[in-house]
């Protein structure tokens, strides 16, 4: 039988190229959930929760050569009311829709339930922020990515089942936790919140629930005034809320001590099968609102700890979701540090 060497060579080259392409797809395991429509949420001149929070960080992630071959940027859609109702009452969702629909294109107003500025495009941005987490979860479950960072606004962790407050409309991470449980059958969800402010909304939603463990490390005394260590849950949720309140001026050492000495032993008992992180970056030193002194390296070390926890208990399943953070340069640097920690830990 005569062997056609040219055909064999072409076949080998084809298989090599296919293999390289497949390997590159497999290599891209970290998703950044971002959409330009987040920038349309208008909070007015001088408001700390403004589009530059995202613009500076996103520009860095798209131009930094360290991320050139590491990140994927999926598209996603605004969440439906059915998804949002996993953590919010239909009456509250309708209130948000009605109050925003009443605005003209130039109007700014406060949501009637609290201190949250709304404008004509706020509803789409808020639903899109929820949708970012939902899409990230679906991709992780399908094995398309191993981890994700949702760069969203408005933030969510102050929103309760019935009320928006503290710059938050819908509780993005609480909805995501319920979605993981009800649509993907995860049993035990850990939510870690290292925002400078206590996530009162997230705590409230899960306070009587033993399937979602809520951990918050935050400044006290500070807005919204909740999150004392004595708040540990109620009914069957007793013991599934863990708060560490820090005095102003606390820094990396206090953050890492809380994670290692209090969260880790609790997780050795709870054993989460999915980890969600309310990644508030307003505990960074120099933030315009916060009074804690975390550094870029402190956030990196915290992410290393959480990523290791995910490797141990949740088969690397972890989603970070931006909450607060009001100094754009700090957000850029801390986000970069967190994403590099995920990449360097071979997710």
C-alpha cells in the first residue's frame, strides 16, 4: 500500500492545530462578568457609586498583558422577575419597577424604601447585575469556566427581601445563592462578605436558614449599624451567621486573622459546596467612605485563602461579586490582585 506522506503531514498539522485551539479554550477558565450597560445607572454628580468605579478597573483588565490569555468576557441578559423573586417579594419588585418607570430620562430620585438613587436606566442595570451572577453560575456548572468575578453595579448586599437601601436595589448575591440551590441543587452555600459595611440585607434574608452560611467582616460602628458578633442566626439558622466587627484603622492582619481563626474552623464543620464572595473593596486604605486599612496584598491574601477553601470543599466553585468600593484606583488594583490570585492558583 502506497503511503501519501503529504496527506499524513496535513492530517498531523490539522490535529496539532485543533489540539492547540482546544487547549487554549480549556486554559481560559476565569470569566469577568461585565456589560457597558452598568454605566448607564445614573446616580448624579459627585455620588460615590458612579460609573468610574468600573471604568478604571475594566480598562486595566482589558489592557494588562498578564490577563491577555487568561480571561473570558461572556455576554448575559437581565434577570427575569421570576429569578429576582427568589430573594425579593413581588410587591417590592413591582415598587422598584413602578418608581423607575415614572422617571423621565433626566430625572434622579431616591427609591422610596431607602437611600438608593435611581434613574431611568437603573432597572436594566440592576436586573443585569443579577443576570451576571446567574450566567456565571450556569457557566461554572457546565464546566465552561471554573471561577468568575462579576464587575457589576448597582451593588446589592444591603437590599433586604422587601427594601432597597445603601446604594443597593436587588441583592445580587442572595438571589444567586437561591438560584444555585433551586436550579442547580447545591445544598450548602457559603457567602463571604468583606465589604467595609455589614451586608444587613444578605444576613436578613438567610438569618433563619441553615443551608446558607453568611460570614461578614466589617467596620463597626458604621453604616448600617448591624453585624455584631452576637448576631448568629435564629431558629434553625442559629449558628449559621458569623460576624466580625473591626474598629476603624484595622488592616490586613485583622482581616486574615478573622478568616483563618474564625471562618476556617466554621467551614471545616459546614463544608460548603459553592462559595460566593461579596467583594466589597471599600475596606481598602484611602477609600472615600470607609475607615479600614486593607492593602492590595491584603485582598490578594484573602482571595488566596478563599480560593484554597473552594479547592478544599467546593471543587473550585467560587464567584466573586463586586459590592462597595468608591476609589477607582483601589478597585482597579484590588481586583487585579484577586484575579491574579485565582489564575496563579491554577483554577
